C-alpha cells in the first residue's frame, strides 16, 4: 500500500471516530437534558406537595385551636364535633362532620369525628390540594371532662370588668372572668382566673310547684311579709320594696322550707332590706324575670356564715347597689351589669355580665349549700366541658 493510501485510510478512521464521539455526546446531552427536566418536574411537584401539606396542617391547627377555646360553648360545639354520647355505630370516620372550603386560594377538605371505641378521642383530618397535587394531615385530641361549679368564685364576671374606682376593697375568695384580664386594683385574697366560661340560661322555679297567689303590682312596706301564704310561693307582676320586709321560710310547724317568689319587675325604692324569718330556715329563691332596679341602699339579711337568699336575674339591664349596702346573698345575673358603691359588705357569691365598683367594697366568699337540690341543679350539671390535651400529629 502506498503512503498516500495509508494516509487516506487513517483520515477515514479519524472521521468515523469523530462521528461516533459526536453521536455519544449527543445521546448523553439528550439524556442529561431529560434528567434535568425530570428533576425540575420533581422539584416543582415537591414544592406543590409541601404547599399542600402546610395548608392542610394550618387548617388542622386552626380547627384544634378553635375547639380548645370554645369547649364550653355547646351550641357551637355541637355544630363542629359529633356528640360525645353517640353510640359506637354512630362514631368513626364514616360519621365525620365534613367541610370543603378554601384557605389562601387553596381548596381543602376537613373532617372531624370521634373514635369508634373511645369517645374521648377526637380526630381532625384535612386534605389540601394544589393543582394536581395533594397532602393529608391528621391530628388526634384527647378530651377530658371538667366541671365549672356555679358560685365557686366570690365574683364571676362574664364580660370585662366595669368601673374600678377605689383601692380600699377586698375580696376574700377567688375571682374569675370570661374576659382576659382582671383589674390590678381589685385586691383578691385568692386565685384570679381569666378566660373562664360557663353555659348560662334562665333559672326557673321547679316544675310542679304550687303557687298560692299572683299579687299583681304591689308595694311592700316596713314590717310586711312577702309570702304570708300556705305554701309560701307567690307571684308578683311588679314588686316595690320599702324599708324592711320579711320572707317566711318555715312551714307552719317551724320546719325549714325552701320558698320561691317570682317577680316580673323588682324595684328597691328606699333603704330596703329583705329579711328571712329564720336564718336557719329554708332557702329563699327570688326570680326576677324581666328587670331589677335598684339605686338605693339595699340589704339582704341572714347568717353571714351561710346565706340562704338567692336573687336570680333572668333578664338583662344594670343594677347599682349604692348607699352602703350589706348583703348575705347569692346573686345570679349573667346578663346584668352590676355595680356596688359606697361601703359594701357582701357575704356569699355573685355572677354578673359585668362587675364594677366605686368605693370600699368587701366581698367574703361563702360556698352555697347543695345546688343539686335547688333550681340551679340543671344549670350546674350543664357546666361539663371539653378540655383538650395530648395533641398527636399524623401526616405525610
């Protein structure tokens, strides 16, 4: 073979090698571009899945927080969580309360149910969607039953406190409120509790009670009886009290007898005092169905160590107990704004919508007698509420 021929053969081999290398590089380049595209798609997918996950988690957390802060608002809770008393057949995910909504433009499905075998366990599950991707998060809550007992605090104010003038005041006992603060100048010799809630409704006389008479509109003056009748249970459309009036709380043989006085409007006209006939007699329940008006000195007699008079305000409005009142009393007025003025000495406990004071107010807590044998029994039993603990997360 001539030198020229050999040279041409080498050039041909070199060209073939170049073509082969070009093809290999081209294939590798295409493969790398494909891998980059796949990785980019995977990154986008992971971002969207993460976005869906955190959306679902936010929904579950918000739901859990809402349940934890509304555990005693039963009318709302029943719309969110299946009832605790359901049978096992009516519990479980198949009987979940469900909702579909959006959070920041992202659709989610929310489910809430009770465990089939343990009604104290509540499950919250949310699935969120971002385009074609989704993520699911689930939480379990452990429910415990805790009871707030009526009149377990010397003062309970459902809403914020009202006027708080004067520092020479003392509460011997605990103070609680449904709001988030208690004034610093309320001198409390006991615990202070905020964000405490009750279930309130009207307290009515026991069913089957025998009413002796409906007096209509009457003014009772000094030395008169409010209920000098056989069964001691009477009704007033409007009752005005002047000076000291008396309430019979024993039967004809002198035995203690719980008595009930139903008043539409109660007016305290001038320096009035309600005095039990017998401090060791039965309890006296005075129901104000519409209004109680008082801007004068008002006293409630009895034994300071164990008050037996209950004034039950089922209506709304405001009451100003001024003029140096003294009271041995349990006051129930969850929709009433109550303010004490002057130099007040109060033995017992009170429940108000708003509590305020202007002067030297001294409140000494006294625990009531057995509420389960009183008109408060149903209300007291309604205070069982949900407390949430042991949050457990599940999710992908």
